[in-house]
């Protein structure tokens, strides 16, 4: 298991979606999710078939937060061309973590 950190502080446990099938599945089929899911590489996400709203952070190659949004089920997000990966978490997580555009994240 990995951890998502900002300035040395643990924000959440981190699961990484591996391979094309893992990235495509993402959080689909789950009723909720504790922690964060990293999709890499990724520039956009969708919530078609999701059962709950999610927070989405678009990150560059150095894991700087470029943009954030909240997505409700059955939506398709626009691609962020400078993004290299995406963090997904249950809606409200980013508020609890006080995540902001410009934050530099780390994975341990």
C-alpha cells in the first residue's frame, strides 16, 4: 500500500490503477471509497456507471495539482492536456484534506 502526502503529511492511503483495464475501471462498481486512487497515465476521467460523486485532481508529471473538480455520476470530464495523471477520491475528501491547485504531492 502507498500513501499520498503533501509537505510530509499523510493525506490518504493510495491505490494505483495499473494497466489500461485498471484505469478504465477506476472506482466503477464500488459503493464508496476510503483513500485515493491514482490513474497514471491519464488526462481525463468519466463517471459513467459510478454510484457516488467523486473529487478529481489533475496532476502534472511532478505531481503538482493543476486543476480540481467534483464530478457526479454519469458525467464525462474534459481532458486536461498538461495533466499526466489523475487522483480520484470520494466527494468531500479534497475539502477534508484542504487540497488546493498548486499543491505538490508525493507518493510513498
